[in-house]
């Protein structure tokens, strides 16, 4: 108790000393002065932990990154290498042997055979990566592969899905060439007749009807193909809606159809009753005729 009283007396003495200092310096008089109780509460109270936690930045849990694999298709090398380089190769926290482990785990088929025989060591990582670059990463080889793919692209068989697949594949190869610096103007004139030969006769007629007798360019042909796909899609949608409308009858038509069924049913019953009692009616008529005329024509 004596020690606590002494601590409180010293705190108040320091407070009075500070107040006298502030009075001699008016600029500091605008600052708030905390009491000893306030200081002790701020250091031990829940507000201290609150201020600490509130300053922490908020984090969002992102989904796990899944790196693509590479099987040896030269058309997918650029996308694979860019993803691998950003996630693994440029990661300074990984050693070369760890990078080599990731690289081997992402290679399949022909690409895996390319580095087969290299032992799993840190020194062989750069060697393995260079082998893959020399075989799949040379720009002129990738451009040649894209041009061969455009030449060998599968023909559409005339329906909407195959034409859509043909257009998407064409656009993918053209975007790949553009990423390598090859513009359409450098190969478009050679590619137009190849694409036209792959289209069906009906498709060529449809796109030529709007284009007229004007030389085709690759951008115009791509736009015409997309327009034809949208027109076919719109036509199929209209046909589907028309079929749906034809199967559903209006309420008034349904009412009259029901009345017709009832009338037909009543008429059928009447005919059945008439056929059933016709012999009896004939006998009655014959008897009356005999009584009246003495003969019976029935």
C-alpha cells in the first residue's frame, strides 16, 4: 500500500510539473493531457488490442493456383512457359532443384522424354530448361506450326456447332500469330482461299450474297463467318419458338374442341340408341299398316 501511494504521489507530481511546463509554452496547451488512470487503462485495457488488430490488413483467401501441363504441343508452349516462369522460375524462394522438381512434374508424353535421362540436381535444371526452349520455344518453329494448323484445320460439316468450332479455332490461331508479331496483312491473302475451300457450298453462297463481287480480305471473311453464325443461331431460335407456339392452343380453341368432343359423344350415343330400337320401330309400323291398309311394306 505504501509503495502504491508513493507511485500515485509521484505521478501527480509529474503531472503538475507538466502542467506548469505547458503554461509556459502556450502552443502545447491545445494538446490533450491524459491522466495516470487513463494511461494505465490504455496500456492494459481492451482498446489496446482493438487498435492493434484494426491496423492489420484484410486478406482474401484465393483459390489454389493450378499450373498447366505441357505434352509437347508446340502451339501451347508459350502459354505454358509464361505460367511456369511467373510461378516457379522467377520465384526467388525456390532453389534450382525444387524448380526442377516442379518442371518434371508438369511435363508429359513427348516433352517428358525430351529431358529424360537428366538426374534430379540443381545444376541440371538450367540444362533441362534450355533443352525445352531449343525444341519448342523458337519463334520461327511456332509460326510454322500455326500456319500448318491453319492449313489442316478441320472442315465444318454444315451444322451450327461445327461452324462455331471452326470459327473459334481459326480465331485462336490468328491470335497466336498476332502474339508472335505476325499481322494478318502478312499472310491474309494466302489464307483466304484456304478458308473458303473448307466452307460448304451453302455457306459460301450465304456470305457471298452480302459481300458481293469484291475481293475477300481476311478481316472481312472473319466478320462474314461470325455474321453467318449469328444468323443461323437466330433462325434456330425462331424455329424453336414457333414450334412451341404451335403446340400450345389458345383457350378459346380448347373450349370449342371440348364442346365438339361432347357433341360427338352425344351424337354417337343417339345413333347407338336408334340402331338398337330400329327393329322394334319397324315392327310397330308394320302392325299399324296392316291394321289400316292390310299390308306391310317394311
